[in-house]
């Protein structure tokens, strides 16, 4: 089959001197950026993605073209397919797995909970089983989510905080992933790094996310709904630029140490790590919309809707000192700069000139 042919070809993915990395979810927003960054510094990269239809295929197909232009090779397939994974692991000796495939989105889970169990829990076990039996075992870095903190935790969120049972299916599957990876670390000596990303934005981003649809609304002259707490406080949350996240992912791979393969609940010498990757600066939706309006030189109507809560628990931000210390992680892109890059990309991708650049 064409998948088998593609897997055979991946044996020829070379690495100059660096790591040999399997990137899952490589046609996704974060996966495509990380895969290209690794390739550009000389690592061997094989991508896998099932091109799920959650936000349509077309952006993923264009990211595939971009990956291929950069010499990154993608196998189209599902990571629940243990036969596909064992073919891949038989073909390439991976030093690392960067696991970014997931069923994303919070609302979609209300109607489609099984998609999350399948792509965020079952497939994780399938992947870890492969890593467990590989010789040598690769180190695993994977995307958990800042949503595991829920809305009731005290700010700023720290990795050592106790986390309450999650309020959403998406967050439950990510929290479950943290527990399952912990078990594989203890039992099978896999090196595990879980990354709790906060809202990531930037060029090639996800059309299902609010900042993306806000730009669409502004350009089409459609109003934006803003949810405000009863006490008139606007909820604020973290937005972190894609390049900063990529640096955090790459640093995680570089510091992930070795899987020991020895497992053993007693010695447990392979590292198990969890890091917050955010930037510690929450922003409100009206502030975000104002930056987008300024970039587009257009204004949009806002429909303010009252939420039920009093807003006390919707001011979310994160402590990143652990990642700063252990990964040398230092986010450098402020929201103005990052959103400017996003708007530029959006207008280029959808073929709309900026007003100031337009000749018409
Ligand atoms: P994305 O949807 O753009 O990328 C995920 C990719 O995984 C998609 O291309 C999808 O086709 C693929 N995929 C899904 N299920 C698969 C399966 N069973 N087999 C193979 N491929 C599969 O999302 P993203 O924003 O790039 O997210 C990457 C990771 O980061 C995810 O694990 C996500 O949960 C996590 N995360 C993202 C954010 C964010 O703000 N973007 C925040 C927290 C966590």
C-alpha cells in the first residue's frame, strides 16, 4: 500500500548529527512548526498525521506542502494503528518522539467524547507500547494542556499544584495522559516530558480558535461576542506565540535525558517531567480584539453578553519559573508583535491585502 511505501521511504530520512525524531500531529499547527524547526537545525524528522477533519483538511494539506518544501516527510496514517507504528519503529531508530497529535477543541467534545478517548488516550497507549518495546527506547515529549488546571485552581498555576478533576472531556483526556505517561515512566523506564501549553497562536494557526475567528469577523464586518462576568470583570487568559512554544518544545527534547528501559518502581532513574509553557501575562478578550482592530485598521461591533459566574476564577495565568530554570525557556514575543505576524499571515494566506498595502 502507499502507506507501506511511505514508511519504507522514511528509512532514508537522514540526520546530520542530531536527533532522530518522530513528530505525531505533524500536519497540525504546532506539529508543523516544530517539525520544520527540528529539520532546519539538522535533526532527522519523520512526521505522522491522520489529517482528521476537525477543522477541515485544506490548511493541513497546505502545511504538508510547506513541510515537504522544508524536507520534512509525512506519513499519512493514524497513531491508533499499531501496525503502522511498528512499521515505523522497525524502519527508523528514533531517539525521540514528539507527540503532538490529539483531538483538540473543548466544545466539540460535548457531542463527540469518543473522538477524544480515541485520539488522546487509546492512541497514547499504542504509542507508548511501541516506545516501550523499541531498542533503544526513545525519550518522549508530549503535549498535555494548561486546561488540566481547570478554572478553580489558585493563580498563578504551578506544576506542583494539586489539580482538581477536570471540567471538560478534553482536559480529562489530557490529565489521563499525564497519569498514563507517569505509569510508563515508573514501570518501563521511559523518559517522559509533558508540556502544559496555554493558548498558542500564530501563523498557520487553528481556524477553530477565537483569535482566528475574530480576524474573520472584523474583515467581514460581523460582530464579536464578548463574555463578561456579572461583576463587569472581563475574563483574562494567556496567549503564547508559536515561536516561543517551538523553542520550549525543542529545549524539552534536548534536555529530556535517556529512557533507561530498566523501569522498576524502585530506581525509576528515567526522568518524568511536567512543564508549564505559557508566558505569565494574561490578557482580556477586549484587549486582544483592540490589537487586532489596530492591525487591520478596522473596527468591529461588540456584543457584550453576561456570564453566570462572578468572574473571580476566570483570571488565569501561569508560573513558568520551572521551565525557565530547567529548559532555559524564555518567551520573547509580546502580544502586539505576535498578533501582527498572525494578521500578516492571515491576509497572505487568504489573499487579502492589508488596507495600507493595497493599491486599490
Ligand atoms: P492541531 O489540531 O492543529 O494538530 C493536531 C494534529 O494531530 C492534527 O493535524 C490532527 O490531524 C492530528 N491527529 C489527531 N488525531 C490523530 C491520530 N489519531 N493519529 C494521527 N494524527 C492525529 O492542534 P495543535 O494546536 O497543533 O495542537 C498540538 C498539540 O498541542 C495537541 O496535543 C493539543 O492538545 C496540544 N495543545 C494545543 C494548544 C493550543 O493552544 N494550540 C493548547 C494546549 C495544548
